[in-house]
């Protein structure tokens, strides 16, 4: 059985993150493929020092385009797709190596015995309610969600609906692809989707300045989607984005999903993530 594992990333100006990310995978990755969007810092230089194959291209607004290029460039039958601000723990590395060594019937047994199975199943149903069906109900396992633990302003967030923040990261070659139409889209999977148990660490926003930069990028994309729908000036849409959506989001994340349990960081996360709706609406009006 060929258990070769390719680790792939799409990067842009990630010199402050890339070393820690590659340090976390260098011991078990058979190859590292990086598609870089013409970084202006030392990202490419650092990646090459780790022995990565680097493909330099442009930097599209929908970053999944470059992620798909990285998937296409991988040669291994198994691919671990990461972002530069993510870190693979030792426990997760062992689990990944174990899962890719199993036959499909053994993976099925493993899935039924996952300690976090109930939580993961509930989270996946929420994602499917938003994005539609993920993967197939039959056939072989072709992809796996990994629970992600988000580091925000000095704290790992475990409430507010943030955890487990499941992301499809471990996939089989040619069995998945990014539709490349939205920043929040799920991978399309031709087969069954399972879960791993151990967390992927996500150094999402160690500083507020980094959070604002990342948040502004998502707001730009949301504004573009609003413009394309050509519904900006409808009164109900205005009320929805300026009032109803931000209030509903804050109440849901901070109170219903107990964001207050994450201290002041939980409040900041709920408040500023709720503000993305009116900010996107106002940006869409100006453009």
C-alpha cells in the first residue's frame, strides 16, 4: 500500500508563520508543495530552505484558486492541505500516519469509536445546513475533517460556536477539489468524509492588527457577493445586514453558544465578527 503523504500550502507574505508550520510537518511529510502568490517578503526563501517545491504565481482574491493548484501539484496518494498559520501537533501527526495506513473497513471501525463522534457529527450537520451535503453517504473514505483549535488574542477559543471548527484537510489525491467561487466554501468530495480526533492548532489572530487585516479580506469578499446578487438597495436587505444579522450573530455566539466562557476574547470575537455584516454592506454600497 502506498502511504506517501504530500503536505501542500498556498501562501502570501507568510514569513512570520511559515517556519513553525513547516517545522510541525517536516518529520512525516514525504513532500512539501507550496503555491505562493508572489510574496513580497521571505516566504519563498524560507520554504525552499525546508526543501519545499515552490510554485510562484499571482495572488487571486479567492485564495482557494491557489489551494487547488497546490492540490493538483501533489504527487502523493494522500494530501494534507494546510494554511501557514496552522500547526500539526505530535498527536495529530501520529493519527494522520495511522489513518492513512488503514483499509476502508478499518477506517469505518475507527470512525465509530471516535471519542468526539457526537460533537463532530453535530458540527458537520450545521455545516451541511449552511453549505449543502458534504461528500457521499456510501463508497470509500476520501477525505477527513480535522477539529481546529483557534488561537485568538492570547487564548484558544472553545466556545461561541468556534470549536471544533472542523476543516477538511486530509484528502485523497483526485478525490476532492475546491469549487473556487467563495472564501467560505467546502471542498467538494467524491466519496465519504470522516473525522480525525486530535486538534489542528490555528494561530489565527495572535494580535488584533492581524485579525483586522484578515477580517477585512473576508468583508471584501462578502461585499463582492452582495454586489453580484444586485440586491443591495432593497430595504429589507439593508435592514438585514445593518441590524438583524449582526444582532442575531452576536446573541447566538456570545450567549447561546457561551462565548462569554472565553473571557474578554470571546466578547471581542463575537462583537467584531458580527460587525462584518454591516461593514460588508456599506462597502458594497460605496463600490
